[in-house]
C-alpha cells in the first residue's frame, strides 16, 4: 500500500489555531502530520475541505443528526479525574437539543500490534468516577488486571477509548455519539482489530452510543454527495482510496456469526445488511 504525507495546501485559520492547542506541541511538530502511521494528516486532508462548505452534509455522512452544523478539530474533553483532557479528532455539534458526534480516527495505528496496554490506577481509585458507566468500569478493571501481562487488545487502544468516553460523558451528560473511524485494509490484523472492537462494544453498548465506520465507507458516502467538488474527491481517491473495498463491510458483518455477537445496529446504524456495497446506505 502506498501512503503519502499531508498536502502543502495552507490550512484554514481555525484549524491552524486548533493545531496549536494540543499538548506537547503535537501539531507544531511537522513530523507528526507527516508521519506515515498517523491519522493526523488523513483527518485534515479529509475534513478540512468542509470548513468553508456546508458541514451538515459530511456530518450526516458520519451519522450525526441532521441539524449538526458545526465542526471542530481536536476538541478537549476534561473529566472528573483532572488528568490531561481527551482530544477527539473531530466533533460535530448543532442545536442544544442535538446530540454531539465525536470522532476518534485511526489510519495505520490500528495495525501496529501491542503486547501491553496500561490504564492509570487513578481511573479506578476515585469513587463514583464511573457511576453512570458500570460496563466501562468493568472493562477498566479488566485492563488494570492485565497490567504487566499480554493485553487482550493488541490492535484496539481500549484505554484511550475509555478515557474518551469518560471525557465525553462529563462534557455531554445528556448524551453523545462516539464514532470510531478507521482505515480498513484486508488483513489478519484487521480481522483481529474488528474482533477487539466487538469485545469493546460488548462492555459499553448499554451505556453509550458507540459506532464504527471505515474511511472507505465514509469516502463512498461523501463521493456520492450532490455538488461535491470532483477535484477534492479525486485528490482523496488518488492519495488514499486507490483500491476497491466493496466487500469489506460484508466481512465485518460476517464477524458477527464468527464471534457470536450481534453488533450491526449498535455499531453501524440501522439495517446495515441492506447495503449492497460498502458505503451504499
């Protein structure tokens, strides 16, 4: 697979401002945006286009409510523990009644195998921290028990998702959607990654609106929008989507039978089996 770095087009000023707010100068380090394994460049290349256009179209393609009209990068979400706030890659918001949708994006990070995962002891020592999220607390306990051992989540960063969940629940107590947006590549690693996603979902499904989508599916949805700039679509296609992934969603759905867990509606929205091809709602 050929992967290119971020383009040289100047960023929209609000995006540039958001880049400077990350801890340790994350975006100030040019290497972070140019790192082939990082989703930072992919996020900007995919979503920056919508800064000066109707955000509602891409927000709805991501599964956000129809009245979502604001898009922000790297939004901080503090939690009651008082540690470094979580940074979600993209957040769509709208009217006060509209449920925010926050995106955690992964490019090639989820194909790097980890033998260890860690979650600070403080996430279990503060009374009432997970009061409204008992399933998340159970998973946090499991991760702590695996400390120093081979992790059950070799490809999915479960501790990061738990921290995001805690921050989002603190910021949006009336509800939110957490979308895990990842770059799908047919491989044994992707199959294991998907299995771990299902495992994570089994802990949180009754507490939060957790969904999953591949960039391939999102690209297919966006490419079909009326009035879309074909230069933008061609740019993304050439840089990231040169292969066909029409069967990728079918493979993920087949995992339900393989692992005996039903995740279709909770992870990918209503009636996903009605989609004939990847990204065809």
